[in-house]
C-alpha cells in the first residue's frame, strides 16, 4: 500500500475515472469540476492512496486563499472503491496534517451519497457536524432502470397529465448545448429577478457545458414554443447519476407546462446514456424527513419547488450532511461552537451556497 500522495493537476484523467467508478462518485469530485471552480478563485488538491498502482481511496479538496490563510471544502468525498474504513481514516488524518502545514484555516467535508460510515471517522478526527451543508442533504431520485411507462406512472397524476398536455400543446424540448446559452442567459435573468437571487455569470454554465459536455456528460435542455424559449435546464452526469444542476423559466405560458416536459426529456437523455438515476438536486430537508417518517408534511411540501419536484415521482433520499473543522490553534474551539449554528448567519449561507455548493 502506497503513502498518501497529493497532486493538483488541472486535468487528471485517472482521477476522474476513479471518481466515475467509486460508489457515490459525483461530478463535484472531478478534475473537470475543479477547472470550473478555478475561474472563481478555488484551486484543487487531490489526496490519493493506491493499492498495486491503482487508486483505491481519495478526495479532492477545493481551496481558496484568504489574507490570513485559506478555507477549503470537500464536496461528496472522500471516495473509496471498497468499504475499508482504515484507509479512509488514514486519508482523513493525512488531510488534517496537510491542512495544518499549508495554513488552511477551515475545512468543510460532506461525505458522498450512501457513505454514512465516513461520518464517525470525521467526528473521531475532530470534525463537528455543521448545519450549513455545501450540497443538498435531501432530494428526489428517479430510478431510470425502469421502462419509460413505469417512470411516467410513478409521477403524480397531475404531473403526468401536464407532460402529455405539454406535448399536445406543441412544446419542443431540444438539446441546445453551448449554442443555446444566449437563450438560457435571458431565462436566467428572468428567473433571478423573479426569485430574488444573484445568479452565476453565464460563463460559469458555458464552462460546465464545454468541460463536461465534451465527454457527453452535460447538456443544456431548452423547452420552446413557437420558437420562443420558455424554460431551460443544465444537467450534469457522473458515476451512475445525472444531476439537475440549474433550471430557469421565463415565468410565462405556465398553462403550457414546459417545465414538466423538460424534466421528462432530461430523464430520457440520461436513460439513453446509461445513467441509473436522475437527481432533482435538492428539496426541503424537513419535508424529506417528514415523508421518510410518514408524518404530516410541512407547508413547503404542499407548494413551490419542493412540491413540484415531489410530483416527478421517484424516491425521497436523505444524504450525509457537512462536517467542519478549524486547524488554527486559536479557532479550534470557537469553530466547534459555531459550526452547528452557521446556518443562522445569512451572509455565510449565501457564501457557501454560491461559492461552495454551486
């Protein structure tokens, strides 16, 4: 077994293949994603352990330099090809040692889907549970291994009817790629004004489509009517899952139901490329927990985005949360107190949501 190696190559084909094959592998752990984030001030450090020359455990840390040191986060990692907890523990310990050496003040780690066994290892290494995740902790996943008619049958009756209505109303959903970015940008501006958020620049989505789309792992879907773009979605695939990365809508012609048909076409796109799941990338965690527990839904489960996503069918899934640790001697204990309460600070919430999770 080799020692823990550290690298920071902009493009790492071997690493990306490891991420693709590892259980819970996610596009946020790829060197392709690191290249997207590099334009926004983040640099990648990858930690790997090999067995017989092959990567068996690893994680990608995205690091941002600040005046007094650096902050870092590891979304959907560490990853491993098997359930060898000792190797994962070794990797986490080495990550901590390197963080101290490189003056990384604060690290956020959010384990991959299905790897709740990593959480006790983080706690044992001094991390504490944070109430401010870098990526969604609850979502809806649609199993694409079923026949198309079964997938449709799993939708809420009203959603299924709206898919059919959109087809009858002449909504066309096409794979637009980078050529559709101008229309997507207009829809993004409409959506951000209506919902009151500060969007990423259009170049951000162009980078995603160019880097992931070159390998057939990303697409921009546009739903149009009489030549006018009504809604759009950027979807990204890695491992066994396609993620609904960003959706936009003009807010017009809602009775034509372009959004329902757009998701249905995105599912078909994912299924045709061999992906097992279509992940709607986040719903309200209280709603998800209520559904899993079989209890009464909170109000936001009956309206809005969460209600819409639940209508697409699929399984409600709860994902591991985030774990934080400071490596500065003066910040260790304050961080342990603050991390479980970070979600109360709106400015921090915006920073993590935009810079880390996006």
